[in-house]
C-alpha cells in the first residue's frame, strides 16, 4: 500500500516554493501592511479608541480583496504547466501518479496562501498591547486566521479546478473570476429580463436583497468575500465554503486522472463542458444586447427581442472563435449547432417568464395570510422593508400588519389588479404620469413564505379598491407616522411657504399643543380624494415640528389645502396669510389651452422645459390674462402641479396656467377646468 507520505513529493514542493515563493512573500507583505502596520502606526490625535469587531474591517476591509488575488495567483502559476505541452509532458513523465503530482502541487499552493495568514495572525496577537488606538481580543485574531484560511482554500481550490478543466491560462483566469461573479450578473440581468415580461414581478425586492430566499451579495462569492466587512461571516457559512473547497478538490482529483495528456493549450479540456460554456456566454451576450437595444427606444419590447437575437448570435460566434482559435469558423456544422443553441437559449429565456405555475394570477387566500404590507411608492416600500428587516428577530414590524380588515382590503386590491390584467385593461408599459402609482403588495404567509408583487398602475382606474386602504386608520397612521408625531416632544413649529418669503414660528406651548391636535385630526380625517389631490398639488406651506431634544428626530409635513379646521385656526391667529400664497404675491397670471398631439419636443439644454411648453401652447392656442383677485384665488386653490413626464397631454392637463411671482419666479400649473367668469 502506498504510504500517505509518498503523496507529498518534497522535490516538487521545493521547486514550487523556489519558483513561486514570491506570491507568498507579496501576500504576507500586503497583509502586514493592511492589518498590523495600520494598528501600530495609525495616529489619531484627540480621537477615541476604536473597538474592532474583526481584524479585516481595518482600512475599510481592503485586506479581503487580497483573498481574490493571491490564492488565484497561487493556483494559476503552480498549475500553469498544464497549459503548455513541454512542461506538461515533463511533469507527467515523472515516475509518480497524477494523484501524487496533484497533491504535491496542492501542498505548495496551501503553503503559499496559509503561512502568510498565520504569520499575520501571530504578529497581530503580539502587538495587541502596543496598538494604541485599536482594541481587540485574542479571539478576533484566531477568527481572522481561520476565516482567511478557509476562504483562501475555497478560492484556490476553485482556481485549481478551472486550471484542470481548461487548457489556456488566460481563459482559465478569466473564467475563474467570471464564474465567481456569475451569480451576480446572472441575477441582475435575469431580474431585468423577468421584469420586462412577468406582470407583478418586484425587481427591487430581489435586487436590493430584501428576499429571504437569497441576496445578491451572499450568493456571489466574489462580492461576499470583498464585502464581508459589512456583514461578518457566520460559522455555518464558513463551513459551506470549506465543504465547497473540498468538493472542488475532490472533483479536481477525479477530472485530473481523466485528463488527456495532449489537452495542453486546448481551450476546453472536457467535451461535456463545451455546451455549458457556450450557453453561459450566449446568455450573457443576449441579455446585455437586449437591454442595450431596448434602451435605445424607450424600453421597446421589439428592440429587446432583436437585441436578444443579435446578442445571442454574437456570443455564439465569439465562443466558436475562442474554441477554434481562429475567426474562420463559418461552416454548415457551426450554423446547425448555432440554430440548436439559439433554440436552447430561447427556451432558457422564455420559461421563467412564461407564467408557468400561475405567478401572475396567484393571490393568496386570507386564511393563509399572517400579515400584509402595502406601499404606493418604491421609496416608502424600501423604508418599510428595511425597518422590518432590522426587527425581524423581534416582534412583528408595524409595517406588516395582521389587521384582518386591512388585509382583506389589500387582498381585494390585489385581486382587482390581477382581474384587470387578465382582461387586458392594464398597460404594463404605460408612461408615468401624475396619476401613476407604484403599488407594492406584500404577504407573510402562515407557512413562513413571503410573497411580493409590484404594479405600476393609474390610480383613477382602481379607485374603488384603493379607497378602503387609503382611508383606513392603519394606512394613515403608518404613512404619516402619527405615533411619532404624537409622542415626540415639540419645542416649536415652523411654517414656511414654498413660494413666498413668509415664515412663522409657533413657540407658545398651548398653541403648539392645539396645532398638533388639529394637524393629527386633519391627517386622520383626510379622504381618499384629499390624499390623492395633495400629492399632485402645491401645499399652502411646509410644516416642521422641531424637536429640541433631538434635532435629527424632527417631523416634516405639509399644510395641505384640504385642512379646513387647521386653516380656520391659523386664520383666527393671523398666521395663515403670512405663509400661504395669495393674489398679492402674484405679478401676473395667464391661462392657455393644452392642445394634444402638437409635436412639441423639449430642448434638453433649456433651463425650464415646462415654461417652453407653455409658451409653445400659448402661441398655438392663445392665452387669457387673469386679473380679478377672486379668479386668482380660485386658481391657486384648484391648481395641479405640472410635470414634464411625457404626460403633457390634453386629457391629464386640459389647461395650463403661467404664474409670475413678485420675486420674478415663474410657475407653470395645470387646471382641470377653466375658471368661470374669466374672459
């Protein structure tokens, strides 16, 4: 029986260390520079001592990047003999088995990537009493050594496996890094692809790592290792990386015994890898080509499909040129294989968006739902979900509610959206307008699963389903942060008009109390129509509830035009006209009709495209000057904000108003109705 010692050929190990010892030396110097050197010589005059959670968080985690450099160099250079005929014949002609040869080279690689780590760990332990500005214990030192050893082995083992599977060093290194990054680009491009076709798919949920199935960083080794300083490795995760390293090495031993001695300089050594390589490259090129082409024509699906086809064909030709090492790859065989690969690629792209399994039409039964989340903007959804994730180990987040009545309203809205989609009444690619909302619906099911959907819809088309949600106390308390406003101490209230120079401060304790009570009442009493109108209308003024105890905990809101009780209170005390816009603030006001399909094109270099649009309409349809104060007051009260989203059409904005303020500022508003009495 062959002894274990015979698997370690001292001559081969000695030769590897002589030839490639520079990798270990550079690795050691880099680790010393980014860890012990910083702790010894970092000067922080007058600053507090920093308590470290891990050694690799020094220098912003830069030392983690070394794990993606030196283990790859060690695995690549030591096994470079596999990629040239003369060295390959020489090594394989030695009187030792391939397993013994691989074990000896592997031992050399392990020495190069582990010895520098443990030297750094020992030095970090020794200098601990002399690190004046950093506090850490011995446990962190040994954790550092273990983590860097396991991750180094993982990266090196994967590099060795790639060196065995491919016959060219450059291709092997590109694929090593490419495959370590593959989950990231595959997920990002895949999410972009699915978003284009699957109704209700919530791309933000997956892209930003909110999913409890996987996160972009954790499933991508390159990103996970480079970003570990933001989230420490757990022992289970390290165990998985160690298991993967062992599996890679085991697979490497198996494949190395099967490797053809004449495989040196071949692009791919094993034929079974060729289809995987071809499809992977074609998929990447197809997705990139599709999104590039569709971006040229406002996300046109036709251009997307053309881009998919052209990108896939380009990727196939590139792979054939790499495999054959020539650009002369055009033949009937290549064409036939290309058609087969394109059909396979089409199936890969189609299956996730085919709706198999009823993704688009699936609405949970209320009996299966534990809690629900509703949001009408991606921004608020992100805030809600982040807050929820921070408290996932505690009680249920306030952003997910178990209120049955509210859950029933959300489920009803979800069902209405699905029904409208199936009836062809929802345009998934409609342009964004002031009436557009991004609806996010989330469920936590009783079986522990989460369901997230996102829809861009026109609010007026689903008003009957939105109304019960937006008029519920829970929605208002959540959206307007009623609890925070009620409980936070307020030392003064500041009202600041958006287009006037007026600003008032309320400092009297009784007035502050009365104002807060009225303000909360207005928020809680706001109807659906009031809330929708407030989002598309200039408020009378900004409102800031100033918290003297914590300035970062102020509450900001608006004095909306529908707040009649608050308005009466402010008028009674003479505050109202000091901040809200009145006819006295206006130098001139004119109205013009908004004419559809005029061919107006906004100048990208203009300072104010809305003013240009108004002037274009005024020349086309004429304009009417508003002179009476009553008419001006009516227009100020009923105005709508006008945005250049491509929504400047007659249906959304029948009339346009140009307002010139006393300070010279020009505003362009929209009106639904022409004021009565204006000639």
